[in-house]
C-alpha cells in the first residue's frame, strides 16, 4: 500500500523504535530528483528519466526498514 503520510509516520516510528537516525526526507520528497520516495515513480539517471518505473517505498517497507536513499534516483541520504 502506498500512502505518503502513513509512510512518513511508519519511517519515523521505525527510527524511534530502533534508535536509528532518520535519514529520509521529512516531507518524503527527494532532494536530488524531486520525486516522492513513498510512491511509485521513474528511475532517474543524471537528471533524466530513463523510462523505467520504480516501485517507491510502501508503508509496509517504511515500517520495517531504515530508508537510506532514494528508490528513484539512488541518491544516498546518509553520506
């Protein structure tokens, strides 16, 4: 399931529960490619879409894994 606000909450809770740093953008929008990481989007390479779709991060995934990068452009949030 994709829901931006629920994914943001799930990631925040995951980080709090595991005492991990919260690397993901607080509003869900990637600073590099400007896409919402918590919804499906398009793969981006060097500022341009390569035509392939990317899955994004579901609510379930946000609640069980630490988000460290963008699923669309692969930029790291923890470097």
